[in-house]
C-alpha cells in the first residue's frame, strides 16, 4: 500500500484557524497525498459520478485507500428541499447529511462510508464565508471570491482527504458554467500549492456521432478542453463518452489538438447491461494504470475477481422475478435510484434477474388492482412525501397482504402498511397519517414530538443512522441474523404507539424498535410469507457485492412466490 513519505504543514494566513478547526474538526498538519479532479464538458449527465465511483473501485482493488467527494455549484445548501424532478433522489448518509445522488454511486462502488464533508455546495460555501464575515474573522477586509471563497473550497479538499491515499473530487455542472468558476479556480490554485506531481486532472467529454456525417466529431471536445485551458487547467486524461468505438485516427486527432498523450484518451462506451461493468471496461482502457503512473503511485495491478463475479451473476441469472414498484415519480426513475440498485443487488445475491414494473399509485386508484398487480411476484412501496397517490399505495398494500404476495414498505411504505392494517383489519375506517389528514380521528401515523415546532424545511427531519433492536423469530431478524442493526432515516412522521397494542393483537407485529425512544422501526404481518415495512431507508446501505439483508430476503421471498405459482400453473 502506498504510504506518504513526508509531512508538510499548510495554513491559509487569511483563514481563522480556530473557526476552521471547529467546522471541519481536522488538524492543520496535512500529509502530502494524491488528488484527482474530475470535470465535465460539452453536456451534462455524462456520468461523472459513475466514473468517479468506478475509478475509486479500481484504485481500491490496487490496495489504495480512496475517498470521493462531490462539489455542486448550485446555491441550495443541500438537495434536501429540492424537487425530485429537479434533482432526483436525496441520498442520506450516516451522519444525517442530505446529499447528491452521486454519493450513492461512491458508496456502492467503494468500501468507505462518507460524511457531510463529502458533498459541498456553493450554498454551503457562501453561508460559511458570510458567517465568518459577520463574526469579524476577516478583520474588516473586503471579502471576495478570491481568496476567501476559493480558500474555503481548498480547505474542504484538505479536510475531506484526511487519512486516505487518494481523494477523488467530482465537480458538478459543465465547464464554462459561470456558477462553477470558483471551484475550477480553487482547483487551479490547489494544484499549484500542493505541487502538480500530487494532482491529476481528468476531463470527461462527449464525442457525438452525426448520422449524416457517419463519424465521431471531436470539435466539441476540443472546445471543451479549450475552455478548461482558459481557466488555467490542462487536463492530463480525457474520458470520452461515445456510442461507438474510438478509432486510432480519432485518438491521434484528440491527442494532437488537446495536448494529451494518445494513451490518455480513454474510451467510455455506454455499458451493455449494467453500470457494474464499468470498472472492468475502464481497466481494459488502462485508466487505473495511467492514474497510478501519473501520480507516482507504486501499487499492484487491481484484482477484479469480486467485480467480475458480480457482473457474471448479473448477466447469467438462473431465475427471474417481477417486482412492482408503486410510487408517484414513475417518470423519473432517478427519484428511486438507490431502491432500483438495491433490488438489483438482491437479485445478484439470489442468482435472479429482477424486472421492475413501475406503477403509478394514482393509476391503482382508477383501475382494477388485479389488472395492475396480478402478474407480480412482489410489491415494493418506496419512501416519499405528500398525499398524491396515497390511496393507491394503500390498495397495493392490501392486495399484497390478502394475496400472500411479498410486500416491502420503505419509510412511507411502512406507514402505508400500518394505515392499511388499521383500516381493513382493525376496522378503523378513518385511520390515516396526520401528514395526509391532520384532523383524522385515528392518527395511526402522527408527527414526531420533536418535529411539531419546526418551521424550516431543510435538514430538520429525523436524519441519519439510528439503532434498531430486532425481535427474535421475526422475518427481519432472520434476514439480518443479529440482534441490533443501524439504519439511515429521513422522516418527520412516525408510528403512533397508542395503537401498538391493538395492532399487534390483530396480527401486525412490531419486530424492530429504537432502543432509546421506543420508536417503531419495523412491522410485519404475522401470518404472511413475507410482509415487512421499515421506517428507515435500507437502500442507502446496499452494495452490488453485499446486498442489503432485507432486499436479499425480499427477492428470495418473491422468487419463492414465483416458483410456487409456476408449479401450480398460475399466471402469477
């Protein structure tokens, strides 16, 4: 494993030491380590997050410790209050940080757990700078983008890289965007300060193919690199997204006009089947070899046996199941990105292809449930907010419960199960959540006490990892195989313990509770093949090579349902 050979000290004279230590809780003694910056040009959505994660996986397989962070140029403090249609999924970390969905890719591809310091927005930077100015930390000086904003960014880079060999930083947005200029300027300064030998710039671009021309066009890439050079940054490696292979002639042309070695022009085709093919694809292109050579890292070749096994299982399943996901953002699958990936992981664990059928909850309110749900092997209701589609989700829960169909409810999906049981088994016809019906006579789901006085929307929910004690003999206990677990949360409303005894007597057992607050974390239907609702978000801790136990168990139960009905000759 690569080890730093010397230590250096770096302190910005313009930054108050005490306040910086309070914010980041790091020492001012910085080990010289290696830094990789990944930028994108031409268009957005090039897959910088996936590429960053795949590169991190390759470096880890070489024995290097890595960490990945995301810089987002938008002025929101975090994505917690942003619409799913704007931003997709909000990914929650152990420490309660609401972050960009790319951090999910980072955690799925690498072994380390991330923290709030691995996602930095312009909103956070300006908030911190203004707070310091109000305190008088700048001693009356004029506060400017350079050096104060750029120093703040550089300090975060140092803080995030503490204790690892390589820090990979993905810069959100597209090169040339005005809001991203402080980040790129900070990168330029940073490279000069720590030494170019310790910094690597990777730029991702698009090689479009025009049908009329019949060839890949390099001019957008040239223009994108020219923009980067205007800022003062020369990329070391170009990763070119393309729908067709790059010829030697094209590589030579890009190398010539962009001043990068021909071998550093990396082809990244669209993956044929799964994002988990990407590490192997980039290894074939020699990306990890280039990175370690450019940075002077003497690390052995990566061992991708584990990744190859994952891909082999994914591409060669022995079985197949159909899972219905009932939600309200069906046109934007990024809203449920981690859930989708966790279902894939559960399939890998069970040698099973998982076909996800996306069902708009509002459609269930209008259609015969049998028509939409009758050919499924399992139903999953993900988390969410707001009352749109709620009644359709309750119908889906009832259908799964009455037809012995495996059911998995996540956060809101667990609350939906409680409402269904209270209405349709206990006979409390007005049972509901206070979120949807504030004046319901039977609030089986109510707002948490500590949430009642909160007015601000951002970062105010019950967030992050909390312990959960499991009931022996339950489906949850069987899945986890242990007495206590830790899971990540994001919610304001909870199971109302006033109804707990009645619901349990009727057969909706509580199989997981918070040992400190007695908050109900998991419910199950006692006499059912597999019917589990959880208040937390297990999808945030699932990996392709280590499926979350509950997702693995859910897919296993769905597979059993499929095999049983196949023997019986049922269309299900």
